[in-house]
C-alpha cells in the first residue's frame, strides 16, 4: 500500500508540472486532470489507511485528509462550472486543510521519534500559507490560478511522498524487531 502513496505523490507532482507547462490553460481544462489526481490520492489514501491500521498505529489525520480530498475530487469532477467560479477559494481551502493535517501529523511523527517529521512540518506550513494566500487574495489568485494550483500540487506531492517514505522506513524498522 505504500507504493500507492508514493504513486499518488508522483501524480500530484506531475499534475503540478502540467499546470506549469500549460499556464494559459483554462480552469475547466485543468479541472478534469486535477480532479482525477485528487480522486486517486483520496482512494489510495483510504485503502492505505485501512490496510496499515491493522499492522501499525496509523494517525487518523491521514484518513481525514484523504476523505476530504476524495469528496472534493468528486465535486471537481461532477460540477466543473461551479468549481470554476470558486476555484481560488476551493483549492485554497483544500490545500490549507491538508497543510493543517500535515502539521498535526508532523508532531505525531516527532513523538514517534521519526527524523522525517521536519519535512512534513515544513510542507504543511507551506500548504497552510498557500491556502491563506488563496483566501486573502482570491482575485489575484484567480489570475495566476494554473501556476498557483501547480504550486499547490507540487507541495501536496512532496507531502505525500514524505508520508510514503516514512511508511517504508517504518516497515523496515518493524522487520528489524
């Protein structure tokens, strides 16, 4: 299941790169790709949580983040016209919520003694700041939305890969015991 987490992170990064490569693309043309990426992340996150909770102590923060992402991906995929009108606030809310979850998870990792907690904290804080930016200045965020979404997805990809790397490291520690 860890491989699903790493694949999800890579998909986020690819979606972010796609946004950078197509800065003139309309939000409607990006919505399908972004919605699909979020859907894959949400579904794989729920599956990973359900699988790993039987073997390890897994934070509920991961499950909450993936369920919210799953719900938001369905909204993006089913109602693109409304999403286009509120896209700066929508992605700002999602990335800020995800950042808060990452910050909380970072402190859980710190309590477990994981050295990777600092990366999760940094990416979480960056996510929160990006979400706040989208809320404070939605008009400006709307003008550069493909670039801003690209940044959001790159940060989310790094967050997700950090989580996947920790999961791999945790498995190796369990094998030594």
